[in-house]
C-alpha cells in the first residue's frame, strides 16, 4: 500500500486511494515515469561497470502443477517472480540464485533451474489480482534489458516444497551487472 500511496501522490492525487479489487491500467507515460521515480527511490541500487542497475520486487508466489510422473527428474514445485529492473545502459541479466525464506530466515526452497522462458510484462502499477502474474502471456525476454524500466516475470523450478510458509524471497540476477532483490511472498496456489 505504501508504494501505491507514493505513486498516487506522485501522480497528483491529494491522498492515497483505498485499495479495490480492480487493476488500474496506466493511461499515460507520465504515470510510467512516476513509477520509475518510485522505483528509483525505493529499489536496491548497485553500481556496475556499465552504470547503475536497480531492481524492485513486484510479486512472488509458489505452487505446483499436480500429479508428477515418477520418472520426471524435475520437481513439480515452482515460483513465479516478477521484478522491475531499471538501468541506464543495455545490461545482460539471468537468474543465478533464488531462495524462499521463512520468518526465521531459514531457506525453505531454492533455485534448481528455469521452468519456462522469462517474459517481459507491461510496466504499470502492481496488480492486486493474485492471478494477474500467473498468466503465461508476455513478450519473450532475450536476456538483455534496455535502458529504462523493464518488468520481468521469471518461472523458477524449486528444489523442494517449503515445509514452513515462506514470507520472503531473495533473487540474484547477474550478467554484465549484478543485483539482489528481496521481497515478500504474496502466497501460494494449491498443488493437486
């Protein structure tokens, strides 16, 4: 809610709006620029040889796909992670580490590999609709972010099902620059 309040105030609202169940689409470039300003002030900032790189968490949830074949070497548990990445120069990025952590900070599950290709999503205010980020639509990500803000959705295979409910994720992106993103876990979906 705090990020929404800052974003709304930056866009000229006199006071924060009450959360509703409808997603509010971005109507103008000014709103996208305001979101970038919010991210600039709140996201972790890492200086690299190619220029500053910032990343901010948007969404994280985990779950499974149901019954798994006995000879399938992949785990059936995976996470959907959405982050906004901002850079001043073209930057190559890939996932190098990912962890789900519980309240005590203990690792409940970690990165095994990528389940599906990473995709680029439209940059707009975060959706309050849980399923909005589970939708597989998006533009394929070629591994390089361009200057400005890029919203990426990663689908990450996990090594195990968490025993305790994770409340935090840690994502490390590396390539021509590195950044670590830490954020809250929005929930899980049932595994059949």
